[in-house]
């Protein structure tokens, strides 16, 4: 199931994007960008970084198990 990046204008006319699940749940939102191209570059950067990103768990709780 593929997620989706949704690009929008905010009330100040800035561009933002949200990453959503296939069901439409928002899992991440961006900062505001002055130009649409900058927002699109932000999406590209997120795609590249997330591919190899590690989880840096700084909590004191036991190792997590994945939710069903």
C-alpha cells in the first residue's frame, strides 16, 4: 500500500506537504516553503533519506514490538 504526498497552500500562501498512508492518515507534515519547487525538493529529500534511515530509539523502555 503506497502512501501519498499531498502538496497544499497554507493560509499565508506558503507551500507545505503532508505524507499520508493509503487510508489517508497523516503521518508527517513539512515546514512551510516559499516556493512550490522547494516543497517538491523537500519531498525528494525525504524520499532519499527515509530509504536508509535508522531508528534512533532514545527511550528507556524495552525494545519495541511492531503493532499489528
